[in-house]
């Protein structure tokens, strides 16, 4: 079985992890300093978010030199020391590969914008103004406004699906692909163990760039129907596999919004897929109002049955064919305990339940930094305290230029903003949560005196030790790694129940996704007395009865006879 199927991945957003030089920004030495911590947790792989040279318009996802380390983060020697430190501990490293776009400070773009006949012009996507002037089409950017920016030097527009400082590369140009493949080999030859591929299903844009269909009142719709899974995407990814990936035994995980389970199989098929696994987005839309022109800033209550349906579809479709990645959080979304659990009274129990869910499904679990101590969303009172280009653009468009209500807009940012996940890692109860001796680049969540690593390590009942136990449990359970998923109690309003089965082992998982007691019949054969409780997030006394009661956010994992 491929090594990455048996692994748990830990995602590090280095800017917010640990600062060793007091400049308020996390750095590579900060990651190296915490490797023993990661080893105690028991993770197998680290996914490091971008550490490359970048003007940092979008948290380093705007890269101006793919082969250089951003000085704020350290040097290439620091990076090499980090890789060696990981490998010495048996931890593998995957790097972020951001090649849908570059920074506008990348030398290719600096050249490209000089003149229409510059040799690098065709590295990017340029169009003249529409007839009568204005943007070439109505495509919107992910971060608000048009996806086109006018460049006066040559009188044409360039395409940017993200910020205007992130021009999209033209993947139809073979020279672009050659450059990307060479750069990938360069990193792989340094000894890394794979890539997390940013926006990997946006590389191929359809010929003619047809207009997008707007929702009511929408000026610049996100043209996902055109730029997701475009016509030549698989051609390019197969080429990348043949030219680069086939020569290395690596983990590749593609970020793929707007992909169905059937397409997921195509991406990750064990025989002729192009990636090890993908991040699907269906469950990320659960709490959004899809009818709103800006769904990502909306909030609607989600129901267990919706989460169960989505999960069941993916678990079933990929079993024996492709491979899932399992995540509820990352640097782009709110904290999982605030979003899918209860970050108040039941913070600890619900954080453990969500962890149980992630580690008992088929696929490779991803733990985002801080989730292992139950870190929560933050609510800064002023827009000045926010750093994310996405949130700042929203505020500018709605309030500064749109005359909208500042409080409403801040509320949307509190609920959905990406900075929720980007506040500094909380190491201890000292100033700035022990993250830095300087001024942190973004404020620390004020709950750090209670929620921090030092406190978690000292408490045997903490979220941290529960994650450690789950990771260990999964490692020694073939059913939890590769067993078939079968849904039980499909209509239960509070409890998510399923089994994972191999010919030799069957595991039962019971999750009370609610803040109330839940009654349920013992859903498997025999009685609870015949089963072995492998792990639970609350103390359980022997329960001979066939009727179970789960307490708020209670999670149990049983080995069935
Ligand atoms: O994110 C892509 C991204 O924003 C997706 O969440 C997508 O826009 C959305 O789901 C569509 O509905 C990646 C990085 O993770 C993010 O931090 C970067 O800002 C972005 O790419 C640009 O590189």
C-alpha cells in the first residue's frame, strides 16, 4: 500500500507557526524548533504552505521566485536544516506548488508586461479591451471585482482569477509547462516528498474565454463553469505525471473546488489517475447560501444529514478506485471547532469528535496547525486588525466604497474570514501566546491563556493527547485505513454512525453531532458488551443495554467482534 495512504498530514502556515527572531513573523527555524512537538503528536507528513520569495499580497500564494526562500522566513540553509530535521524524525515534507498564477513581481511577468512582442508575453493571458472599451469579458476574481486588470503600458488587460497581483499563467504555452516541470524536479531533487498543488483544476482555460452566467444582480460572476476542469486539464496533468512525478515516489494532493466524486475518481484513480488525492469542496459549501452572489461570505445553518450525504457519496465512490483526503479546516476557512462543532461550552468534546470523524474515514487525514489544541475563530473589533486581502477587499467594496454597514461586514468576516485560521499558534500563556517576542504580524486570539500547547501537554484529557491516540489507533488498524465504509442509522437526527470493514476487522464509529443527549439503538450485531471500546472522548462505564445514550458531542470507536 502506498505510504501516503497510511499517513497523517499536518499543515503548517509558517507565518503564524513560531517566530525565532522576534520580527513578529513565524519562520523556518521556528518549524525546526517544534519538530519534537510534531513527533510527539505522531504525524507522518508536513505540508508547508508557501515559503518562497513573494511580495506577500496573498499570504505567499503570490510567488516572485519559485527557487528562493522569503528572507522573513529564513534562508535556503534553514530550509535544508528543516528538511533534514524532519527526515531524521521520519517525518516527510510536502511543499505548496502554486502555478496557476505568479506574483506580478515575478520576472516572467515583469518582462511580459513590457511589450506585446516580449518573449514572455505569452506566459500570461492578455486580451485587448472589449469593443467599445472595458474588460474583455465579465469574469470575476475570487477576491471580488473583475478578473481583468488593465495594463496601460501596452493597453491590454491580463487575467487574474485571484488578486490583481496574481496574474494567471498561460498553461496552453508549452514553455510555461516546461518551466514548471523543471522547477518541480528541482525541488524533488532536493529530497522533498511531494506537493500540495494549489488550484490545480484551474490551469486550463477554454478557448475564447466565453462569458460567465451571472446570478441576479451580479456584475462579475466567478466563471467556475469555464475555468474549473477546463478542456486540456487532464492532458497537462498527464504530461506532468509522465515528465516529473512518475520518477519519484511522492504524495500529490490537488486543491480542486467544483469536482464531483466521479471526477474525483478520475483524478486519483489507483491505475490511471494523475494525483494521489484531491481536496474536494462539497462539505465546504454546507454552511453557505448558494443563491447569494457572494456565497463565501454568507452563512446558513447546516444539517447533519447534509454532511452525512456528502461524506457517504465520497467515501463510497472512491473506495477501491481512488483515494480521499480528509479535512475540515485549512488556512482558507474558519476553525473547524467554531464551524462544525461548539467553540463554547463543548469546545473540548466537539474538537475531539471532529478529530474522530476525520481519522476514522477512508482517506488521508489532514490536521491544520492549532486544531490539535482546539483553537477557535477570532473576532477582531476593527477592520484594521485584519490582514487577509480577501477580507480587506470585501470591506473596501462593501463599506468604504459601497456605503454598507461596517458591523454587518465585520460579522461576515468573523464567521467566514480566512484570518480565523491565521492567528498565531498558541504555544503558552505568556505574552503573545509564546509565538513571538516581538509584535505579531496579526493579533493573537485572546483565548490563549486557556487554549495553548503548554496547557494541553500538561492535561492528559486534552484535545492534543486525544489526537495522538487517534493517530496511533489509525496506524495499527487496517480497517480504519482501507476498510469499506458503510453508513448506519441513515436518518438519525443527531448521530452519525458507520462501520469500516476489512475481511479481518470491523470498526464501529458513533458520533453525536449535537449539544444534546442522543438516544440510539446499538446499531451492530451483539451488544456493546461484546464490542471493545477502542477510544472515546468521554468516560464510558460498561453499558450492557441495547439502547445507548450518547452525551453532547460524544464520540466512540468500537472494535466489533
Ligand atoms: O485557494 C483557492 C481558493 O481560494 C479556493 O478556496 C477557491 O477559491 C474557492 O473554494 C472557490 O469556491 C488557494 C489557496 O489555498 C489560497 O490561500 C490562495 O489565496 C489561493 O489559492 C490563490 O493562490
